[in-house]
């Protein structure tokens, strides 16, 4: 098996195929679902806006794929009650996983307590059966110190993944931010996962993040339960490499 094919086979089950367009329609979500049913297997999850969770759930019935959605997205507001309400509604609609945006503006303003309150509210609303991915919006946090502080807030709250970005800002996933996040995860024993999102488009892009994780946590740590890519643009390259 070629190196590209090996990488592609490893990547496919780590993908969160995502459609978070403001003009998404049920037809577009069904098309996303169709693309997920590749000849080579399924991705880890499909991530859609809350109003499309039911469509995705029904379209993927019988498939071993998680349905994820977003809350507090993309702005990252500071109202924990709103976060909890959005989370409960999404879970009631059938979401298996919640991708929540940290109140990063509050953190930048020095109000770590507000940022922490939103994460704790979401964690409580998710309960033990729903995975919580915390979106740090690392491109807006900017410095390694802020990214580490945001990571620690998520780890303290018991989130299941730290995620780099919404994909809605100028700077999204970067290797530098990923290194800081993975260092924080490793320092806590590797019980939290990691998700790179925004700008990961090629097998070569993805390999950078896999290497960062392997160096800190080992190759065996990289499973769908601990490592994801929010990278729908990567699917075409993955499928093409597997088809060679």
C-alpha cells in the first residue's frame, strides 16, 4: 500500500464531515450524507447545524456514524443558560456530539470565569452519554499562553475533545496551536481528545497534525474516540487515494 493510501485509510474514520453553511437546505444535508457512504467506509461523524440534525439522523439511519452539531456557534457568547438550552434542544433532536464554542472574547477580556461557566453548563447538559468538543477559536486567542489557558478550562470541565476552530474566522487550525493543545492534553494523561478544524485540506496537511499527536501521545492514541479532523474538503483526496 502506498504512503498516500495508508494515510488515507487512517484518515477516513477520523473525519467529521461538516456542513455549516447559513443557506444549508435539507437537500444539501442529504447530499453530505450520501458522500459519507464511501466505498471504503464511513467517517466518524457528520456535523451540521441543529436544525438539520433530524435530517442527518434519518438519512444515516443504520450507519455507524455519529451525528454532531454546534452550539454557541460561531460567536462564542457568554450566556451559560443559552448554551445549556441550545445543548438540550440539540440532544433532544438526536445529536450524539456537541461542538461548543468557548466564550473566547470573555477570556481575552480577562473574564475566565465567564468562559468557564459556559463550558460547565454545556458539560452538565450533555451528561455522560454525549461527547462534548470545545472549540477554542485559537486563531482569535492568538498567543500560546491564551491557548493553553483555554485548553485548561476545557480540561478542568471534563470535555471530550479540544477543537481548534470554527472555520469561520481568518486564522483557523495551525500546527502551533495544535502543539499547545496537545501538550495540555498529554500533561493530563491523554484522556481528552483533539480535533483540528479549518484549513486542513490535503493528506500532507493532515499528516502534520498526526505527527504532532504521535510525538506526544503515541500512534495508538489516535482513534476516532480521541482524534478528529473537521475537514470535509479532505474527503475527496482521501477517497481518491484509496481508489488508486
